[in-house]
């Protein structure tokens, strides 16, 4: 995840310019450019984009990181059914997150649905656990995703550009926290539907 972030930042520094809101802008503006602008060989302003390769490798690390996270968290969930679901989401997401950086970008948005599904499953288990801080983290993370979809869906591009960064950051922080600060024992006694998982 750290490697992914570093490579994406390098890509932003190399991006020549242009955004959906201003085709003549210079460089990458975190409040005006979508991250997907980094993946094209030509920038929105028409210049060659030397940063696209950094962005491509960065999203590859990002997709593998998220895939590994869902596979690892599945081992902490004592329910075989939900653990298998998370493992499947992780494996499929490795491909679909990467597709965001290709001409199949729109197909890559399936990764957002898969990620949201996985995070929702995890949130249900977290809410039934004693992990208070992660309860707030999960809810905030899901809300940032939903806010982005609302803003983007209703055409508020200026705000959705910013919300994209917010949901990515909140998701990354949650993923890192769950990866390194939770264990199987945190979920072991959870009951779903009146049954111990």
C-alpha cells in the first residue's frame, strides 16, 4: 500500500495538466483531477503524460494490497461462509482494481462494488465485536464511499473529485488498521442470527 501511494504521488508530479473542470490547468491538482486522469498516455490538456507508467505500477500494487487484505481478513472471520466470500472478493479484486487503469476503466468500477461489499461484511462483524475504534472507522469509511457515489451520480464533479480522495484515504487507513491491529480472537465469540459463528 505504501509503495502504491509513493508511485501514485510520483505520477501526479509528472502529470502535465488538464482536468475535467479546466482543460488548460497545469499539473495535477488533487482538488480538480480524478486519479483516473493519471492512467492515460495523453493528459487532458493534450500533452504526453510521462507519469502514466508510474500510475499503472502504483495501481498494480494497490490492487494486490487490497486483494491480500481481503484474503487475510477472511482468516480472522470465524464464519466459513463469510470468510470464503471475503477471500473470493480479494482474489477477484486483484484483477478488477487494476482494470481501472486500462481502457476497460468502466468495467473496473466493479471493484468499487466488490470492495464495498467486502467492507460491509467486515463492518457487520466489527459492529458485533468489542473493537470500538474500528466501529467508527468502518461506518465513516462506508459513508465516504456513499457520499462519493451520491455526488458523482448527481453531477457534482468538483465535490466528487475531493470525495474520491477522502474515500480512498479512509479506506486505506481502515484496511491498514484492520490488517495490523485485529486478530481472530476479536471475532471468535461473535454470534450472527443467534448462532455462534
